[in-house]
C-alpha cells in the first residue's frame, strides 16, 4: 500500500494544559490515550490510542466484562456514565472493592 503512514497504535500528540504523565489515561478531543512518556504542556508526546491498560478503578461499583468504561474527572475508571467520558471497555469482571482494572481503548470504540 503506497499511502500507509504508520500502524497507528501509537501516534504523536501535543500535551494539553497541565502536561501528561506516562501511563496516565487522558482524553484529548474525543480520543482516549495513554502517554508513553511524560511531557509538559505544548510538547510533542507519543501516546498509545489502542490496547489494553491496567488503570486505577473507582471503588464502590462493580463492573462486568465488556461493559463500558468511563473516565472520571479524578482520573479513575468507573462503570457509571453520568458526566464521565467513555474511554473503552472493561476486559474482565471487577468487584466494587477493586482498585484497578484492565480497560481496552481504541479499536473496540471504532
């Protein structure tokens, strides 16, 4: 294919206000991503836009496998929509007391 640019699992983004930390999920526009490295505001940074990541889960609510995963304003993953942002899907069942979870971002949303 002559017009292929890159596989697209990892792309370059510009770090938003407050910068980004490696491994900490964020949303720019409507795309969930996990930075490969840390970067300050305005710097270019490589980010993964698809894959399964171990992320902090908000305690207090259970989540079933393949149910939608939402990012809270506190940076935690929850199964509760409300004002939270859809970022992917839980890849395993999680108990209410669990503090981390595996979330698939990217391809499952397309």
